[in-house]
């Protein structure tokens, strides 16, 4: 599902695996949003996002120019780290990067609240033991995204 606000990407969510959870998260963030048909403008933004998701530099440029990020300061800090990733890492490493070594679980919650799947690449975060862990689009999709790196 793609959410557009004022011509900028506000959400890109995989609904197949946790549809009710993802829709509830979307409506909490955007309570006045209405579901509409996919428009040509939405497709243009989607294509830009898909292309940008392949490269850290392009992701950061896309986020700056084409996206709206809304979350708590902690969530936005975690998402900023995710947007700069160019390899797979674990929740604990993200916690270390933000200077909160004991906050791996809180990082996991922030990663799970990410509304911009692919462009803020939460699929690059795995458990410390290497297990892929949870993913809004399902673990099979997460494995495929990781395999495509």
C-alpha cells in the first residue's frame, strides 16, 4: 500500500503478511487518510522509490526530496540509520550506532514501526544470531529481498 501526502511518499507498506496490523499503523499515523485508487502520480513516485531503494545515496536523496517521515525522535533516529545502511546488520549494532547499546529491543520496535518499507530498508536488520526475524511482508519476502542484495 502506498500513502501519498502533498505529493510526497508517506508510507509504503507490504500488506500480504500482516494486513490488519499494517493498516492500523497507517491509520494511526494518518487518521484523516482515505483509501483511493492507484493513480499515475502514485506510480511515478513508486517507480522513483523502487529505483532509489537499490542504493544508499539514492535512498537518502529520495527521502529528502520525495518522502515524509513521521515518528518519535527515537524512531526517526533509528530510521535514519536504516536509510544509510548498505549491508545487513543486527538490531544490537543499530543500538550501538545510536549510542544506546542496551536498546536493541527498542530498536526492534522502531524498525517494526517503519512505514517506508524498502526505502528505509528494515529488511536489512536481522537477529544477532543471523536469523532473519520478523518482517511486515513475511519472512519469505525478507529472505528474497536479502538474497537480491
